[in-house]
């Protein structure tokens, strides 16, 4: 039975590798000293496998990629130091266990997808310092994804279970920088949210408050230009349900990017620190509340997708629907969310079936199985999905954006055969300019082209 001996959160600036920095690394001395300290600790721990999570590998929106192959290789060739290179055995047996645990938790993860040419710098920088003292280990390299933070945390718990079922002891490295916007003269400039984000994250790690870490405001994260939060969330999940002793060994931002080195040592089990049970209970309550408040439009959308995914057949129109769903024609959009994130959205601007009910059935199935941004919905996901249905009113042509209201009106842009639509009252779309810009991008229409603007109202069912 394996165990996670210790975990570390580390930054990955290539400049702190002397062969790359060539003296320019000196302002980051605190980070380098902390790296030396943890590398010596890892030598003493002598793990048989090291797991590294990184934000700089192949990343998919809804799939967590694990680097495949018998050997994992990489060099700093991209940073003019090709002579600094590494090669490690890949712990393929542990990867199989992680992938299986993730599948059982409803998270898609594994080695499928694009092939990488080598280890990324998010992995190579920590490996550089570790390999100075210790090389007798296999490696597992894991990327982040576009899934919500809590899903990365749950995936981390899958790693914890896989390690326990494995026969090797592990050290876990969460690689990631903090804010990239700490200095006006830094490479990414300054944002006032940068220091705020860094302070919140460092304090959460110091206090082992993983709940606080997972609930850092997403807008703050984006404005701060953070890098490593999802990587750290996986690491935190690997320590779920355990008492953890934490030390922040260093924090600094000499080049305008936040660097934190933290040491986390798991201790005894503690049910009070089981965040997964807490979040799963909260999620179930939210889904149940949504299901209880469904009107016939939303219930039909859910029933249509569930019937198709389970039986691979399009359901018949039920008999007990309101007359307006059977007698009226209208364009309909069906949106599906999972854990608060969009999971699919497909619709019709103008009706293509004989009534609203059939429009909902067809578009619900398409939203769940044919949205090109996502993989088709699988049966195990159905219990987590929340639906909304927008019934579109007649579009009317307008002359300018001044006639738009993002809360009230959706927008249609068209140029020739190209046409793009954006629904009203969407999270993160605050101005008509943003609304039109997104619609133009969807239609592949340039801002400089001539295009027609239309607006429409919707009746939203959720």
C-alpha cells in the first residue's frame, strides 16, 4: 500500500535555473534557497514515484491529460540551454489506477489526445532542483484542464485513492506561479488584483484552508493573471480528509510574477477536512432544487437528452404538455450546465420543426451530443446536469449597438451566409460591445466588415 509522503507547491520560472539565468536568477534567491531545501527533503524521503501537476502541458476543456509513454524526457532547449536535459521512467501502472479512479468519479482523465514532444518547463524547473540530489524515481506528469476548481480537487482525491492502491510511496509536486501582474515594469504589467490574489492564496496555504483556496473569486483570478491554482487544487485534493501541516518556505515576486514554495505534510485522517463530502452534498442539493423547480419546457429538455443518451432513440412528444408547446413554432436554445459550467448549448434562430416541443427535443439532444466545444454527454454525467430553455421572439433589425440591452435582448449578426447569435443576460457579458464582439467571433465575421444587426427577446425557462 502506497502513500503520499509529502507535497510541495512550487513555482517554475526558468530564470532560476543557473544555466538559463546566468546571474539574472539572483533576485529570486529566496525561491532558490527554498527549492534547495525541499530537494534535500525529497532525497531523504526517497519516494519511488514523483507526481507533478503543471499548467503548461496539453490542456483540454473537459479532460485531464496525463503524459503517456514508457520514458518521459525533456530539456531546456527552448530556453537556450539544450544541455540541461532529463529522462525518467513513467509510472504507467499508477497512471492506470489514477485513470480508473477518475472514471469512477465521473472525471475524464488519461493519456489520450495529442502527443507532446517533451516535458514542459512547469515540470522541468522542479525536476532540475530535485535531480541535483535525487534521481531514483519514476515520474507521473499531469496537466490541468478547463474543468472547475472543485473538479480538479476531486481528481486529486482520485490520485490519493490510486496511490493507496499502488505499491509505491509518492511525493506530490504542484507546479505553478501565482499572479503575473505584480509590477508595472514586469513582463505582464500591474493589476491591483495581483497582490490581492497572491495574499489570499498564500494565507490559504499557510492556514491549510483548502476551502478558501477553492473559493477564490474567478474574476479575481483572471484579473490577476494567475497560473497555478488548478495545479494546486489537484495537489490539495490528494490530501483531502487528512490533517496537514503546512509551511510557506518562501514567497516573493522579484520579476513581477508571484513565486511561492510551500511544504505540506499529511498526517492522520480527519473527517472534518473531507471537503469532497461537503461539496458533493451541496451539489446534490443544488441539482435537486433545480429539478424540483423545473417547468414543462425544462423537464422536456432533460427528459429528451436522458432518453437519447440511455436508449439512443429520440423520444416521442409527451401527451401532457401545455398547448402552447404543441401549437406554437419558435426558435429554441437549450443550454446545459455541469457544476456551474457550460456543458453544451445548441439552438435554432428560426423554427425547423412543427412545434416548440419538437424544437426542444431536437435541440436538447444536439446540445448534449453535438456541441463541437465538448465531448458528447455520457450517462454517468446525467445526474449532474442542469438545463435552461430559451424560446426566441421574432428578431428585429436595428441600426446600432445603442439599441441593445444585454440583459433584455439577444443579438444576431449576419454578413452574407455567416450568422452569429448570442443570447441575452449571460454571465460575463456586461456591455453591447462585448455582446456583439462575441457574436461576430462565433460567425467568423471581422469587426471591419459590413454586417447586419438584429435583436430579439427571449422567454427563459430554468
